[in-house]
């Protein structure tokens, strides 16, 4: 590999190693100091450059691709506050264990703490939110340094995708010239011959990482199998997924143990063809009925197998908190993701392997009455929901329609605040192959549009985004990726004119300050975004209008925003009414 100057050599060597390591796309935000990296990405034949004008949107777009694929999409920016705008996405990637590679450009070391323009302290900028950080040495056409550079690229990709996947930050310092301007004598002409491994790399990745999966000793496996076999009332709880527990593994474990499955909508287990392959109930209505008075008379579970992150449902979390049960939290990274502090056992093991081992060790059996309770509760709950949704079109009914009408297959991304909670409560389990995603690591409403579009860019499936009006407003500039990154989507915009989720809090009873400082009605008309971002905008005021618009959108090309105006307080009051009806029916 030859180059006109050392910066270009450095960037080309690093970027070529990313491609050799399996990277197929990079998000770029414009800036001067990052020119060597940007130019190297743009000219590489095996990399797709996703160009973004806004660093925050760029980072969330990369996050979305990583969430959908399980592989890191690097994101590049210049020095200064550009790097700071990556921080929210870095936090989300860390909290939700999404692989992400953050490449920030920086000024030379002598300009640090000097008052030089666009210079901030970028060393360890993201603190302990990253899995690994390295301040890269200045570019130099020296054999050992080039080998180090390629090794660092391979290590960064490995660190981002380990048992505890997440963001990795590399900080690159570049001096001028930043462009591929020839500099006489900067790169020796005989470098490829004198340093072939550093200059050209290897056939494939410079370093290949072979990673095993965490497994338990035989006596520890036997302890879990013994507890499961002795249980009369067991549960499998699947929280938001890290991609660890496959649908096949869940189906086999559930079928063998006879335990009902309580599947979070983000678990990748509430929806899918596996629902047609087992008679064990896969439950989705627990957020409403587990705190009903009738359930108070049920005997408590005695064993719970928990996979994934903490469930979205507070009702479920509190049900598990109050149960006097042996609770096994399975986490391959050995993290603690159980904020009620009621679990009894932390199991550091690969989720699929452990599920298979338990299924192999437990004799298949029928458990009388216990699964039937959940199956009956599910039937009664979904009948009550169907009746209620026919009576009134509210926010929960809208999410029910999305879950029922989304094409098979499809990627569905739901925003935080009320959309993900309504999908949890009203998204009925279905045999369609839906990949349902959300940013539940830090649970913010920033970057929702960009994350969804990033996820959509990684698949040919139809993309559905359900977002609230505040999240849509917060990341409207992310819509520029529709044209710049060639992504189509069906955007369901729940417009309740403010922060509807605050109706769940006691502050609702205090007005002022509730309306102005919490609900914060904005009165914005989002229709002009159609002209600004070259999309189709339509309002749907009732169920029939929404269903027609939604089905037409997901079946056709282009991006459509379907705005559904709804009253947040009215929706909240109806959720309460429906909850009472469910309690009565049970």
C-alpha cells in the first residue's frame, strides 16, 4: 500500500482492516480533521458510506444498524463538540449492549489545553460507557506502528462484539495536510517491500479472534436442572433481547419444562413462527392481569428462568419481586440487570446453550393447572382487549393494530415513553416473523428516528417506526437519512400534543405545573416535514382510516408518515377502564 502522505496511509490501512474484519458500512459526518478517515472510507470499494449532516443522528443510525445486525457500524466525526454529540448513542449502546465503533478525529497533542480552535479534551470522552478506549499514536510510516494499527482495528471489532457487546472508542490525532496531498518523502517508496504486513495486511483480518461461549460446570448445570424438575409452578421470563436466546431454543425449553413464557415485545420471542410450534402459552397480556385481584389468589411461581434485560412491564417486575421464588437470571456477560434485587441466582452462561442443557436434563412432563391459569388469563385478556378496541380508538388500540397488521416479515421499531408500553400491553403474540426493536438501554426519546432508519438500512424487510410526537420532533433532522442513505419506512406518528406518559405520574394531580412543565403541549403541525424531507404525510383519525393507510404504505415504496391525533388523557383514562374490565373478567 502506497499513499501520498502519512495521514492517508494511516487511514487507508485502518479502514482496509475494518473491511477485512467484516465491516460493510460506515457512518460519516462531515468535518475537516476527520478528512483522512472519511476519504479512506469513501474510496474503499467494499464499504458503503452513509453520509449524515448531524453527528447525533449519525451515531444513532450506526446504533440502529448494530442493533439489527449484531455487528458494529463505525461512525466517524471531526474534533470538538462533534464528538460530544455521539455521547447519547454511546450511552444507549453501552446500556443495551449494542456493538458500536466510534472513531473521533483530534488535533495534535501539542494543541491540547492551548486554546486552539475546535480543540477539547477527547481522551476517554465517554468514560466507562465504552468497552475499550485507545488514544491512537500519531501516524507514522513505520513497520511496527502499522502492524499495531491493523491489530488495533481487529481488537476494536472484537471488543465491540464480545460476550458483553457495546461501544469502542478510538481517538485519531492528525496533523495537516489532512487531504491526500502529496508530501515529498513522507511515505518511503519502498515501504510495501520493507514492511509488507503493515503496509498490505494479510489475506483476511490481520488478527482473527476465536471466542468461546461461557458454559457452566456439570454440577452447576445439575443444580439448575434439579430446581426446574422439582418445580410445580415455573415461569420463563424473556426480557428485551441481546440476541442471546433463539426462538428455537426457547420453544424447546418451554415445551420440555411446561413453563409458560412471559415474553417482552422486545425479546424477539413474542412474535415469530415458533409460536406455531409449541402448545406452551407464550403470554403478552401479563402487564394488565398480573396485578388483578384474581391473580392474588394464584399460588406464586416457585422457579423462574430469566433471560435478557429487565422487562419493560413494571407490573411483571413487581410480580417477580413479590414472588417467593428461586429466580435464575441468565447473563453471558455476568452483568446484573435486575433492579428489584429479588433474584436468587446469577447464571453466567450462554443463553442458548443453557436452555438446551436444561431441556436435555429435564424429563418432559405435564404440569397440571399452572400453565392453564396463564392460558385462560391470556384468552380472557385478549377478548377484553378486542372488545375495548372495537369500542374506542385510543393509543393502545393503535399499537394493537400495528402488531396485528405489520407484514410478515418486518422490522418494527417502537419509541420509548408510551409506544413501547402500549405495545407491551396491547401487542398480542402472533406467528409473524416480526423483529421488534427499541432503545431500552437508557430509554431516552432522543435519536429514535435515526436508530430506526439505521436498523432499516440493514435489511430488505419493510420498516415500521412507531413514535410519539416529542420523539419525532426531537430527531426530525434524522429524516434526512431517508434520501441520503436510501431508506424507506412507514412512520406511525402518535400525536397527543405533548408528553402523554406524564399522565401516569402523581404530578398529574398538580396543575400548575403539570400542563406547562410536564405535558408540554407544543401545537406543532408536522405536515410540512413532507416537503422538507420528500415523504408522504397523511392523517388518520380513526381505526379504519389508519388500517387502510398503514396497509397501503407497508405494501408500497417510499416513506409515509401516518399521523394519528389522539388525546393522551383520554387514552390514559381508557387504559384504566380496560384494566378494571380485565380484573372483573378474570
